[in-house]
């Protein structure tokens, strides 16, 4: 019993670490004054991607080398930096078209970006039995909840920040992008 509890606590910490990307980036994206219904759906999409991506990582784990983990982190960093920089500079334009739209394909692109790390974790886990299934579900649930939390916190702050909120959100995304690129 104790071994099972210890394994679950370890899995929870791993899921929380993966979900922190979604939380942090949700703080930046949530500054766009997103409605509660959309916050709910974005969290569900992020949670689903945090289940799907490590599952595909597990399937491909035997066929793809360990090096892919470095490339997915670099790709994620570049993409986040570009999205963040674009958001930052969009704040200076009078007529703005947002890079991230909470409608259409936007939530899926966001979910894909924050779940790239879970793909590489799936690769490293290899194919196990029931524990892997529990871990993947835990990845999804934890990331979903952390996304909701980040979006909800940012939604409360948005009214106070206005245009500067988008600059701040873009700065957060760009900083995380740079962190992924150079870390």
C-alpha cells in the first residue's frame, strides 16, 4: 500500500510539473478577457492534449531516439517566443488582430504548444502497464485544472491592466519561450 501511495505522489508531482507550463502560459493568455464558458473549454482541450500527446509518445517511444525531446523543447520555445513577441507588439497597434483567439483553432494550438513536453515525457516513460495509464490520465486532469486556475486568475486581473495586460501576457509567453530555447 505504501509503495502505491508513494508511486501516486511521484506521479502527481510529475503531472504538476508538466501542468505548470499550462498554468504559466494561461496567465499570459487569460489576460485577453476570456469568458468563463471558453475558459472551461480551453481547460478541457489542454487536458485532452496532455493525455493524447504522452500516449503518442509512448507509442512512438520504441522507434524514436531520446534526442527528439530536445527538439520538441526547442520547437516549443521558438513558437512560444514568437507568439509572445507578436502579442507584445500587437498591444501598440490601434487595430489589432490577436495571435491567440479563444475561438476556432486557437485553443488547439495553445494546447499543442503546452503539451509538447508531455510528448517527450511519454517517449521517456516507455510502454508500461496500468501505472502508465493512470499517469497519463493524471497528466490530463492536473493540466486541465492548472489551466483553469491560470485563466481564472488572469481574468480577474485583466480589467486592471488593459492594453498593458496584453504586453505583460506577451512578455510572459516570450520569456517562457526564451527559457525553453536556452535552458
